[in-house]
C-alpha cells in the first residue's frame, strides 16, 4: 500500500510537490506585514526612528552631522550625560485639505533618539550645536589633556 503523503527522502514525489512552499508563503506574508507597518521615511509617510549620522574626528574635536529633514528646531534636543552625547526629538506633521465635497486631515508623529558614546567627558561649554535647513551640526571640543595626548605617527614605505 502506497502512502498518500509524499516522502521527503525519495525522488518518487510529484514535481509539483514542494515541502517548503507553505513555509515560504508564510514567511512572505509575515515580512509583508512587517514592511507595511514600518515607517517609510517618505515625505508623505512616517518619520524613520533612526536619523542618519556622520561622525568625524579631528585632533581638536568630534564633529557630528545629523540629517533631520522636516523637524522643527524647537523639537530637537541635544544633551550630555557623562561621556554620552544624546540627540533626540520628534517630528510632527499635520496636513489638511478641504475641497468642495471633502475634508481630509492627517497627522503623523515620530520620535527619534541617537546616543553617541565619547571616549572622554567633555565640558558642557565645549559643545556647540547648530541647525540649518534640516541638518544638525554638533562640534564637541576635546579636553586639553586629550588633545595633548594625540600623536602623529609617521607612515614609512616598506622596501
């Protein structure tokens, strides 16, 4: 008597049978559901929770550039907790459209926070933050003792 359930271990199964088809379909459904719930960062969509950062270090300072398009200056916070620089805020968007036979009102909100660990604890007056056209630039001056320890190492060619 032959089993009605195809065997996974033999080549006697039907060419249409794929034991992983159901699993693949379930995974696609699950990832599709997750994608629909994620913020898309588009102008009409929700704000992404993690803004893009560029970090640069010089002998004198640490330079941080954060892209925060559409965020109001009053909704941005820059703070220092020990040796951690914290950038946080909230993007609020409200849109309203009125027409002859319709009225549409949309609101979206999204909070963000980024923490940047520093190798030193800067003085509070050693930090300068400027916001212009959606770009936040922060300059953190290194303490004098850290700057004094920095040494330039010459690079020699191998021959």
